[in-house]
C-alpha cells in the first residue's frame, strides 16, 4: 500500500482566530492518526494573514503533543530564512521531546514576499544560493559530536531527524539525488516539471548513509465529499483564496460559494486551473479514479494530501474519504 500523509497550512478562516486555526490543525492531526496517515507536515509562511504556521517548529510541537504515533514535521522549513545551527537546535529539541516522530523537510524559497524575506534575514540578502551548503551544514549538526568540535547543536547532535528536500522545480530534485535524500515535489500548487523532476531524481540518485534508493513523495490537493457538486463547492474556498493572493490581497480562507462566476476574470480562472491541475475534487468514486491515475502515472513512493476546506467537519470527512480510498488502492504500485 502506498502510504498517504497530510500537509496542513493551519489556515485561518474568515471570522476565525489564530488559536482556532492551530486547534483545527491539532484536531486534524489526531483524526489523520486514527485513519492511518503516515505523517503530518506543516508549512512555513510569513506575512500571510490566512496562515497560522509561521513559527513552524512551535506548531509542530503543538501538534506532536496532541498526537502519539503519527510522524510530525515541516513541509517545509524555508532554510534560507534561518541559520542551520538554529534549525538543528529546534529540531533536536523536538526529537528529544517526541523521539522517532519528527521529520525535517527543507525548502529553498523564502515562503513570503521580498520585503518580509529581507526582514527575516536582517540584511543578509538572498541566501538561497547557499542552500546546498546550508543543507550539508545542517546535516553535520545532527551527526554525533566529536572531541574538539567547536560548534555543536545542543540538542541536535546525534539526533535521529530525517531530512527531506522539497521542491517545485528541477533544482531540488537534482540536489536530493546528489545528497541521497528523500524528495517531495510540491505539485499541489506548482504542477509544472512534476514528472521531469521525478525522473531526474530517480536517474541521478546517489545512495547515501540515510537512503539506499530513491524515495519520492508528491503533494496534491484533494477535496472529497459525498457528491461531485458538494466537493466542487468546498473547493471554491481555495479558489477564492488563490485569486486574492494573486491580486496581492491575501487573507483568511473564505467560506465556499455556489459559483465562482463573477468572482474571477478569465485570466485568473486559467491561473487557478493551471496551479491546481493535479488536484482531485469530487465524490468518492471520482477521487478514487483521480488518485489511482496519479499514482500510476507518477509511481511515487508516498502521497501527501492537502485540503484547504473552510468547514472543519467537512475537512475531517474529506480526509476520512481519502483514507478509505487509500485502503482500496493497495494494489496500485508505488
């Protein structure tokens, strides 16, 4: 069976609060744990009034404390915003608190706009060019400390924290292959290059001390409900949110609407349809067909599902439907 996992952005809904968003995330993680999802990841975004997971390490601790078996991690930590030593200390602390359950997914983008990126980096400029070196430095801090080592991650040294590389382009695929690390592709919002990135990763993969053969995961949006029409209605929340983001006016996740007619221009509609072209929206039968086709086409080792749904009960039900479908797809090769 191909394992399924969850990516959550801790969406703040219109009329809701940060505290409620964080509780919604924790409730979803508990639900995912009972349904057999393998991991629950949270994403780092800044200066976005609709996302509550900017302090990603803290939210991971909040979620991990409310669960017991599911792996909890980052999808991802935007490493150019941080010192590798600080991230090693943060995730070393998480690993000490929740042993064997913490993942560290790393991204190269800032996760925000340029003025906010400059505020995060305090004059350091664009540090994304140092990403490969920063990943290697971060890996070194998780190694057992040796006598005479001047700088140690405490906690962190000797901790079992799996590092993943995330990407939405070919760069991350090549780097993950070179370093022999597991790779996750962000096809839930950037579908371009999905199959090419997976091919590059698999072809160029170099076995490492942490991974003997390629292990690829892809993230996609899935909105499942009892009927195609009900699922399509739920999906309008994300569609509205994406349009507002592209207009430069992001905000809390709007409630669903009966129709997007008049709420977007033809160009905006085309942009939404392209960004979410890998998304699967519909009834259980529709979602099963979509997921089966995606898994057969990509042959990923693991699937990460995300769903920005305004109503919490509907969101929990969507992940329940997906878990039921996962159990039916046990014969699909991964």
